[in-house]
C-alpha cells in the first residue's frame, strides 16, 4: 500500500482534522489566548494528526503488503485466508472474515461438484460396460462368417468399440488409481495383442503389417499400453495411403531404456500441425479435410503415457510417413523366456 494512495483515501479525515484545528485556533484567538499557547496547541494538533495517520498506515500496510506478497506467490489463490493472520484493525477483520466465509462456501461448492462428477463418472463407466456386452455379442455373431460384408461389419463394430474405449480410458486417465497397475510385460506379447484386436480393420483396408518387436520385458500396464497401441494403429488405418499401405512396428534398446515405434507410410502430418497433435481435441489439416476425427486419440495416448512414466513423441513428413515413438525407460535388458 503506497503512502500517496493511503493519504488520498483519507483526505476527508485529514481535512476534517485541520478544520477542527483551525476552529480551535479561531476560538482561542477570540478569547485572546496568548500567541505562544495557540502555536503550541496547533503543533500538538498536527503532531497528533501525523502520529495517528502514521500508526494507522503502518499496521494496515503490514497486513495488506503481506497479503499481496502471499497472493503473488500462491498458485491456488483461494488459499490466501489460510496464509495470513487475522489483523487487529476493524476493516481488516471484516475483510478476513468475508474471505473466510467465501472460502468455506467455495469448498462446499467444490465438494458438491466433485460428488456430482463422481456420480456421473460412475454412471458413464457402468454404461460403457453395459454397451460393451452387445458389442461383444455382435462380434461373436460375425465370427464364423468370413465374407466381405461380414468383415466390413466387423470393422465397424471395432470402430464403435474403439470409440467406447476412448471414453472409458478418458475417465480412467482422470482417476488412474482405479485401474492402474505397473508390472513387467513382454513388449512383443502386448504388441501382438493390439495387432490381433485390429486384424479385421487391417485386412479390410489391405494394410501390410511388419512386426519387428523383440521379446523385451518392459514395466507398464498391459491394458493401457494395448489401448495406446490400438489408437496408434487406428490412426494409421484412418490416414493410410491408397496403395501399398504399410505399418511397421519395431523395438530397440537405447542407453535410456526400450524404444517402441509405430511407423506408417500414410498421409503424414503437416509440419505446422506436428507440435500440436497431442493436444486435446486437435484435429489438424487431415481432420479438416474430411477425415472423421475427434482429436482425442493421441491426446489420450500422451496422457496415459505420462501416467505410466513413458515418453511419447512423433516424427512425420507430409505425404511420406508418420512415426510415433514410445520410450519405456530403463528395464532389465533381459529376454523373457
């Protein structure tokens, strides 16, 4: 709190004090009080004014300066009431009590909103598990039919299942404690599983798969990693080239751990879009050119990798290739039997 601002705010009080002092001097003059006594009285009045303003300024300045400093350092501004002491002056106590009541009211609102959100998440999770039952039934009904129409239907059912899983894993990424266990898994086994789940889509779209994944143990969550690979394969199918479409999955060992890459020779990503492909709901140029895209697939891959402690990034050249890398960190570097 600046002194000039304080005096400007209290100018009426200063003016009233000076008018009172002037009136007192005028009365003393009419009663023919000695000049020395009048000057002494005026000096006492002015000293009292300066002393009162200085004392009031210092105690208020101490409180407001502390509050401004704490506010500047706090990321969660609503915690300011817990960081400052209750002041001695009346206006400060009123402000403190008001902030305290606002904080309590906001905490109650947050708690109620969290309760509603949790109830909604539970409903959506229940709905997802329920809707996956008819999806699984449709797959069983189509399993024995090897015709082209059946394969097209299988692919559409797989796409529905993929979108349903996106919603499920989006919820799980918000509350990972519910379904999140890191153990040692074979990278090749998880990769084979992801390819098998997307087999019908790959065959229908005439995409050649080159599987070069080694039997390397990595620390991850099997279901989450399988979902991530499924999203990457789905993107490769969606943005494939018309002829000789190919996807190559390979692993390698580096000084930092194990590296898995999913490469395709599809449409590629424009250079300007590449830094943003992992952002929430970002579709980019490919999404704007008629390709159906929610912009959630790679966003979820990034978020789930972050939860698992993996690093993910992409390299691409428009019209040539796209390659997504997942780095698993240090592992035992021993092959699983």
